[in-house]
C-alpha cells in the first residue's frame, strides 16, 4: 500500500541544499509525495526509518529521503496540500 499526496509549491525553497531537486523548485510546481507502507527492517536492535519519495511533475526529478529528515526540506517551502 502507498500513501500518496499532491502538493503545489506557492513559494520557492528558502534554505540551502546540495541537492538540485530543491534548488530547481519553482512556484506552481506540482509535487507528488509517496511513502510505501512496508517493513523497513532493522539492524542491531535499531529500526530503519521509512523512506519518502517526492516527484516534481514539471522536471520529472525524484528526491528520496527518510521520514526523519524530510520535514526539514518541506519546512523551507510554502505549499498548498491537495488530497488525491
């Protein structure tokens, strides 16, 4: 099962990032955010964080990161949330 959400960027990325995905965002870009609901695994008693992928429909670029660090990027843009 996948959790999917569509968001529209209303203000450019204001942070700093080494990733082109965030630097190339423009106002009006439509982003599809997905998270697959499946076991993530574990190692030495630690559970891996789930991975989230975000796709820019304009550029077709995809950015993937763990749920733990993803919010720091989304917190640096303004967006409108649309349910699919």
